């Protein structure tokens, strides 16, 4: 901004200097008789040109001041844009961090979901593979039944000519027989995989 003003002032000063420097040569020509009229006109034209150059210098100064004001406004807008860009960058960094945490949490949950059926199968194998599976199953069901209301619990329930040690009474008085010796993991897997709601 200051460089532009300095440059314009220098150009105008050089032009004025050239015109002023040409003045002595014009005056020398005045000494020759008939050329005095021509030289007078030349001097008037030079003075007009000097006036025009001064007006151009004033106009250039005004333009430079207008550019300076405009540039200051642009600087303020640029600063606002930089602040906005920084705020957006910070928000994106936070969002990226949150997304990374969600991905990590989802991966951990997926690992747990994959391990759960394996753990259930291991427990099933332990219970099914021992001579005491009936006793272990009975203890597990007794522990679960102890948490239920007494009116839901049914013991030694007769089904199709046989006796089942446990049953679960529903509110409509129907009884669901539960046999602690039979494992139904395959049936439960099939039910979970079916498309029937």
C-alpha cells in the first residue's frame, strides 16, 4: 500500500522534473525572434501538462487511499474466515475422535458377541460331558427358580406318561415343562436363525 503511493509519487515527480528541465531549452529558443510566440505556446502547453499530471497524481492518491480502505476490509474478512476455518477444523477433529471411539467400541462389542456363543458351548460341553450333568443341571434350574415367585414354580410335573422335575406356570395356568437333563442349544440356535417372528 505504501509502496504503491511512493511509486506513483515518484513517477509524477520524474515527469514534472522532465518538464521543468525542458524549460531552459525552451527559453533559449525564445531568444530567436519569431520563435518567441511558439515558445510561449509551448510553455503554456507544458504548464497545462504539469497541471494535468498534478490532477492525475491527486486522483492516483485518492485511488490508493480507496484501495487501502478496501484492503483493510478484506483483511478483516479474511481474519474472520480464518477463525471460522479453525473452528471447523477443531470440530472435525472432535468428530473424528468420537468416530474412532465408536468404531473401537463397536469392535469390542462385536468381539464379545462372537465369544458369547463359544462360551455357552463350552459350558454346555462341561455340563453334558460329565456323569453328573443331571445333578448340575438340577442345581442350575433350582438356582434360577429360587428367583421366581412361588406360584410360577412347578415341581414333579407329569407329561405324556413321564415326570419332569420342573415346570414353569404361566399366567393363563399353562405349564411349560423343563427337563434339566436335556440340552436344547441346537434348538435355540435354530430358533434364533429362523426368519419367523
